[in-house]
C-alpha cells in the first residue's frame, strides 16, 4: 500500500467526518458550509495546500473510485461529492450524530 493511501485511510478511519477538499473549489466550500451550518465537527484536508495532495487524490480514487473533490466520508463510509452531500441534507443530522460529529 502506498504511503498516500495509508495516510488517506488513516484519516478516514480516525475521523467521524472527513472532507478531502481544495481551498479554491466552490463545491468544497459549499459542502464545508453545510456541515458548519449543522454544527458538525469535521476534518477537512486541503489537498492543494499539502505536498502529497496529488498522491492522496490518486489514493482516494483507489479507495472510493472517486477522484474529484470534495470527497466526503461520514462514519468511514464514502458519501461522495457535494451534490451527494446536499441530496442527503435531511438525513445528515442523524448521520452526523452517528459519526459522533454533533
């Protein structure tokens, strides 16, 4: 397993809610805003601000089949991107509570 994949998997395993993001991405901002509005505690990793960001993005494709950001996990389950998160808006409070993020 690559170092980037190990790192990505560790972040997913150790956090109830994870948003793999890029600081300039409007969809990422939208996802983070929604989580913040709900008062969720989440771990955001800005892939464009870290040295191994591109490698982690490749690793995420191996882990979830999704390479695009935001790449969101709740309770170690891959949720998808911003549109997937927004579509789950009504279930989010329950999912976030289950993840220990509320």
